């Protein structure tokens, strides 16, 4: 059908129309795809690119997975929206799967990661109110964190570059350094010593920081946070939006850390790229009452049918195991590249298929991204000096080796040009 689709993907026209009609909140690469399959994306002219961005870690089961397409089709043919005024079978099936495959007892559904974190912040405040009639709830989060852009989750996102134009934010957010136990203990002490009636209701952390540079959580730090939360009655809230749903070679990031959170949030990969978010909690903090919180589209049958299909694909195709094995191959190959190009790569870190390459100061992530693009490989950044790799969980051994080969070309070219 391809006159229209050609027109729709003509880069020059599309980019002009973007400038004219769409707010410029994203710095876009000069690319416009016509279709995808697995870990591949095609431009209209037939150029084929290997996708190690995966829609920023959303593309869990790859582009155009037939079972995901089928589930969405079937649901569209029945009905695609029912309000939460009625029982939605697809929603309860998804909630059941998530509960049976995590430490949580209950689910609340919304439409994105930031919205799931909003729900977690509200639930923590409600918990403080119910438990202590607390009027000055405090939530501790970490510097360099990313929890989203709406005003609540932005208040937890401790990065001045995201916050500074939008002050004042929600009161009651305090920041520690990630993985820094002394910084955390000192903060807790200060709050407990302070004479006003503030109270720590929650500690909100990413199991591995994604946007902050792909920083895996430190087991000892997380276990200390868990113990302190138990002692003072605060809720431990983990943001699993980027690391959850198998990306790290385990279903949930917290499984790497030997702890269980009271609340965790998931989105991104949950429905393989179709919008959905979920906040999961244990029963002791299942405290929302009628009217406390809601989202019109939250848990709609279409998103839930898609997410359920993704859950089943992850199980049937052993994608957690695949993420672990392909991730190990990728890390191993990247360590070799680090040895070949020590003047460019200073560290390789990550879990499973979420990997960061820390670059030496002379190099920027955008340099690598641009040259990789010329090599037909899509990668993304996580801050100015970290290249992030987040391929779909269906990525094959051959594709991992190809990506390593292409990255080798990229670093060779960067060496020549510097
Ligand atoms: N939390 C984390 C850890 C994230 O990485 C992101 C997105 N980068 C979000 C929350 C926000 O998710 P969304 O864009 O779906 O609102």
C-alpha cells in the first residue's frame, strides 16, 4: 500500500512537519523507520539497522512478534476499551500473573512508568497517614535517579537538569547518593533527630540506575536500606520500570539484590511497547480506598491483553534465560573491546541486556551513537559519557556477535579520527 507509507516515512518531509507541528522535547536522530522484525528495523529505502536501543528498553519481545500481534488483533476484534466501572478479565489475568511471579500481592494499573511511580508516591503518603497520621511525609530517593517527568515522580528524580525549570516540586523529597550506605544512614539519622514531626514513609530507588548511567545496585547497600526500612517502618519502593520484565537476566531487578521491596513499579517492557504501567505492592501496604486513585485507561483490555501475551512469550521462549546468556556474551565481547580500545572505553557494566559502556573523558556517547548509526547499529546514551545497550530480549547469538563486530568498527573509526 505503499504510496502513503512512503510519504509517511520520507525523512525530509516528516522532519519538516515535526518542526512545524510537534513540540521539540526530544533530540531526534535523522531516521524514520518503515517497519521492524525481531531486532531489525528497516528504513523505506530498504536500509536495515540492528536495534540495540529497543525503544529505550521497551521492546522486550522484539518488533512485530506474531503472538503479540495476534493478541492485540483478537482483543481489538472483541473490544478494546471497557472502563474500570466493570470487571475486566484481561486485567485480573495480568494482575494474577504479576503477583504469582513477584513478591507482591496486589496490582494497580496505569499507563506509563512515571504514572506508576506517582501511584507509589501517593500510596507511601497514604501509608504514612494511616500508620502515624503523618503530615510531613518524607520520601528518600537517590541522586542521578530517573523516575519520570510528572511533578510527583520528577520530585523523586534527583537531577537538577530535569527539575530546575519546574520548581517548586512536591515537598518532602530528600536525596542521598546511590549505593552510598553512609550517605543513607546519615540522612535517616538527621531526619529522626529533627524535632519537627516529619517521618520517612518511603525510600524510592532503581534496582539499577538506567538513565543515570547504567549503575547496578549494590547488594550490601540495598540490604542496609531494607533493614533500616524494617526498623523505622518505612516502605521500600523499587522502580523496576527500566530493569524489570526480564531485561537483566532475572524477571525483576531486586532478585539481584537479595531483598524484596514493599512496592515496585513496572512499565516499559511490560507490554512490549504498548503503553501500560503497574504499581505492585505487598498486602501490608495495600491501603488505597475507593476513590483514592484511578486512571481512565489504567488496565484497559487492549494493554492488558498485550502485556499478558508478553508474559507468556517470556515464559514460552525462555527470554529471561536468553537475556542472561546473550547478556553474558555481550559483556564478554565488550570487555574484549575495552582491552582493544582502552583509550576509549573505561568500564563495562550492567546486568543481562542492560549494559553501559563508560567512555573516557575525550569521547562522548553521541560520537559513538553517530558512528554506530553509519555502521547500521542503533545504540543510545545514558548521560553524556555512557553508551547504553538495551536490545530486545529475543536478540540472538548471531546478532550479539554482529553488534560486537559493528562496535569494533565504530571504535576503530573513532581511534583514526581522534
Ligand atoms: N523510571 C525509570 C527507571 C525509567 O527509566 C523511566 C523512563 N526512562 C521512567 C521511570 C519513566 O517512564 P515513562 O517514560 O513510561 O513515564
